[in-house]
């Protein structure tokens, strides 16, 4: 239990450090803003209670808002992800995954499942974040372009990180 808490705190510090000090200072284009910090919520064990998932999402978003000088957009987007995540997991995992309280990563569930999971969560996060940022439907297509490009780049960075830090088990399909 204490090891799990320490692992999550270390993951939080590392992801915030990378996000705030490195990624936020790289200008890829006006349409690409990768946000890898959402990985913290994605990688929580599957049996994390819904209330705890919401609180972690809220706290993570507040930290990002403080470091990014934004007014609640990260808080809303990560709280939304914390709300949706347990429902997505309930629909896409089996009983054995919940009984084993696995960490949803590429090593435990394979590339296809993790890619689908990550793409869904990142897309929802980006959609909420960017539409709340512009707070208008006037620039709908430009905002959707930002959502899609940022989702793609964030997904690519997270999947690459998964391949670097986890050993993928070969599938026996």
C-alpha cells in the first residue's frame, strides 16, 4: 500500500515536471499542445474508488492550472476524465482484471486495448480542455483540429513512453 502511494507520488512529480518544465515550453505549432500529465489518471489501478478518482483528477487539474496560470480548465478536464475513467474500465475490462486490481498499461492489457483506452481518455480530455479554453463554437473546426492534433501527439508520446518503460507481452491470438 505504501509502495503504491509512493509510486503514484513519484509519477505525479515526474509527469508534472516533464509537462510544466519541458513540454509546455516547446512550441510545436499553434495546433499541437500535448498534455501527458493525464497519464497519471490513466495509470491508476482499476479498483480505485470513483470518489478517489474524481479527487485525484481534481487535484491534478488544480496543480496544472496553478503551474499553467489558467483558471480551472485543466481542473475541469481532469475531473471529467476521473469521472469517465471508471465507466470506461467497467465496459472494457473483465472480472479477472478487477479481481487482480491491475494497472491499466500496455504490458498488462496489450497494445490494442491500451491504444483504444488511451486514445479515448486523451480525446475526452483534449475536447473538454480546448473547448473550455475558447469558450465558443465560433471556431469549432479550428478547435477540433487542435483537439485531434493534440490527441494524436499526446497519444504518440504516451504510447512511446509505455514501450520504453514496460515490457510488452506477446499476444497468443
